[in-house]
C-alpha cells in the first residue's frame, strides 16, 4: 500500500495487528463520517451489519450508507466481499422497508486500472437497476477528508504528525460598525471571523455587490462555530436587504436562529444549517435513470411543501437553486429565507434561474416568481437543460415516455406569471409522478 506523506494507514496494523486493524480502521471511518455528517450513526453487528457500518438518514425512510473494508489491494476476492455487502443491504432494505440512495465504500487503498474498470461497471449496474449511487473513498479520498480542519483531531489521534494548530486571534469583525459600500471587509475560506462573542471558521463565502444603484450589499457564508461541529449559514446585508433578514427570524419553515444583530448599517443573521444534503448534491443535471424518478419526485414534492410554508407566511424567496433545499430522509427544508422581505431588484436571483419578470423593469416579485424558479430547478434536474425562454416548453415525455403527468411543469414555466397556475398544482403533479 503506497504511503501518504502525512497519513500512513498501516499504523492500524502496527497498533492492533493484522487481525485488529480492520476494526480500528472501521472505528476511524465511522468517527470521520460523524464529523463530516453530524447526526450520522454507527451500526453494531448483531450478528450481521446489513452491509452498513455507518449511515445518515432514517432506517424507516431513505439513508446513505458507509461500508469500511480494510483492503491493501482490490482484486477479484475483494470484489466478492464488496458484492456480498451490497447484496446484504439490498436484501435488508427490501425486508425492512427502507431505501438507500448512496453506498460509499471506504478502504485504505486506491484502485488500479483494472479494478477501476470493475468498479465503474458495478457503479453503472447499481444506478440502472436500483437507482443507487456508489462512491469510492480510497486512500486519496480519505486522506483529503482527514486533512480538513474539522477532522484535525482524528488525524492527530490515529496517525500522529503535527497537532491541531493554534488558531491565531482573528481580525475583529464588528457587525454593528458601519461597513463600506460593498461589504468589502474580506472573508475567505479558512478565515476565522468574530461576530459578537463567537468566532466562526469560514468554509464557503459569496458576496453580491450593490444592484442597479440600490443600497443592497449581500454576503453569505457557510461556517462552523469555533469549538463546535455543526454548520451555520451566515447572512449579512444592509439597506433594503435588512428587511428580509428581520422577516426570517420568525417565518415558518426556516431553520432556527442562532444570532440576529440589527445595526444602523449592517444586519447579520446566523441560522443553524439543517442536517442533510442539498438538492444540488443529490441530483445533478439530468436526465435521470428511470429507477431514480420516484425518489426524485417525492423529494421535489417535499421541497414544494417547504416552499409553500414560506408563502403561507406571506413571503417569497426569489433565490431558489439546488443549494437552498436541504434533504434529510423524507423531509426537505429551506436553508434560508432568500430575499423574502426585500422589494424586487435587478439581479436579485443571483445563481438561481431568473424568472422573466426578474430580468426587466419593474422587477416584480412574488410567489409566482418562486413557482417559476422551482419549476426551472425541477426541469434542469430532469432534462439537463434550462427551460426554454419562450412561451412553450417541450414535453417531458420526450425524455421520460412513461411519465404520467407533465402539464403542471410546463405551465409553471410560462413567461406570464398569471398563467403559471399555483404551487399546490405543481406539488400535486409531483405526487402523481412519484406514485408512477
């Protein structure tokens, strides 16, 4: 097994011997999964483990599975073990009524060219026959994850090397002080920023400038509170954007608020990220295999119900893209409230598919704008393409001949907001398609 410059997986054998190394490696992987996916669980074999060492989700619904194999190489004998584990989870899923949408193999070695070909054939077979995505976390993938800041303690505990570094005192960030016009106090991934009495490690950040001369600057960031393991979503804005943050505090269907600061120039809202994976992670641009359609339509219907809660509170989002919907088991939640309290402005859709009324004056907005964006997200997941900008959309049956319903999808993408129907009609269509 090739040696990593910083992580040598052979240390499991050095400590525990050949017989004990698989168990210690599995324990490390289960802890790593828990760090990267808070809320995940380990499975104790009793007598078997159903092909599951760790999972995220609900064993009464849909789960993601991690399986550890302490392989030093992967050939025919190892693939026999892999197939045995996959057959086990398929059997127990059918027997106990749960679904697994991802199965992730974790092993301390990488694939050679021939074993890569065998793995890719296995990936395609499970995607076609079961709608299940197989992933391979070998030496390279595990090393990359163990080097992430949130896994530093695991790397140090199991593999030695440098201890977790002391984080220097950050440059203070004071949300209540007047910012410059563009919120240009820079944040970058890996930075530690202070908001009130809490420090946050920035994972991902995006900034939008003033739009069309309006006093609106917007910064969003995915971060981890220092000393904690959960993720938070940080939003900072000013001017008319501050109204949307204030509305988010008590709106239905949104994540719990950890901190809200309303200042004379800058407002900051920090919410706890819902556990789960985003729509964008689960469903790349289509077309989708037929076996994946029921779970996709069920997920999209649940996302529509979450959006309906926001509308029932009297607000609209206007920035609906795949990262906004967080999926866990049979539940889908909104990550944030978008621009729910701000008037329509040029460019306010950011990375989301812009409805026609968002692209020209008077930049009107409302639930019908969300309906278009939501339908456009569904359309792209199903077809791999954005919707047509014209008044007519091709039938989805060109992609999926057995689809029982497609009129609500095409109707919701009308350039005329008044001709789009209602969100509940689209949700009904999604339920019909989920039932087949």
